């Protein structure tokens, strides 16, 4: 353990709560057979993790990020990813973000819960791929890892903000019949965000696919629509397909 990693862990532990650790273990489904089986927590809130990351990222390097990412403790991994995000943002402004992206992909197996994915996929990978070949997203979508699948989808959030929906629709189609609801929720979330930017293309996609979608995916996608529109898409689902 490096001195800097020790300082970061000590800082996290100083903000920890045993009661919060128990709550987090239940919230993140860490029981036997659950998606985060065996994950453990100090009990540190996300705002406090961000404070620690912001304090220490100027001193941090790839080795520090790797050490934290490989921790058994959830908050150490998430704090590592916050640090990496800050490092990427600073490096990318100078046209030097590639090393941070490479580190993210090299250590991707430790980006292994939905909050770790959602806090970083579009801020690092999505941002980096804005003007580049995006085949890595389709490789991640084809992985046997649910977290890599989710990274592929959530990375498109950066493109969505630019009114670029092509990869969202292609990846959503590829993963439409994924067995896990965490992917259903991620796709529905991204479709909802795209609809908020430009409703037309998303409504066309839903018209073609609502009848086949898992119910959770569809409900997430149409959440912000008006009642008549929501009913229309739910009727497509209810009348033509059963989960």
C-alpha cells in the first residue's frame, strides 16, 4: 500500500458510519446470489467520497488509482473512479486523455456495480469516443459481464447530449432481450434522456420496439411523457407481447 493510498483510505474511514455500511450493503444487493454478492462497505456517503477524491486527485497517479480500484471496499473503488474522472478531465483538456481511458479499460473488471458504471462511463469513455471509432462499445455490449454491458449503454449518455442517438439505438437493439433488469433500466434511462433532448427519434424507436421490450425498460423510457403517450406505448406492449 502506497503512502498516498493509505492517506486516502484513512480519510474515507474518518467519514465512515457502521450504520450506513449496513444500509448500503442492503441497498446494493450484496446477499448470496445477488448482483453485488460479497461487496463490502465502510459506510461513506457519495458526497464525502467526492470531497476526498477532489482533495487527493492532484497528487494521484495511475498506480494510486489501480490500488484503490482493486480494493474489496466499494467506496475505495468508487473514490478511485472519481479520482480517475478528475484526472481524465484535466488531461483531456490538454489532449492527453488517452492514458486515463486505457487505464479505465485495463481495470474495467473492477468497475463492478451500477453506481461505479454510472458515475464514469459517459464522463470518461463516452467523452473520449465522441470523435472516434466506437467499436469498443459493441465489444463491451457483447461481453458476458453485466457491468461491461451497462458501461456500453451508459457511455452513450455523452453522445445523447450532443443529439447523437445512433449508438444508443443500435446498442439498445442489440441488448433488447438481455436477461438482467439492470440493463433494462439502463437502456430505459438512456432512451428517456434522449427523448428529453429530441422526442421524435425516440418515439419512432419505441413505436418499432415497445411491443418487444421488457416492461421495466419501457416504463423507464416513457416515464416523463404525457399520459396519452405513455398509455399508447403501454398498450402496444400489453396487446402484442407478454414478458
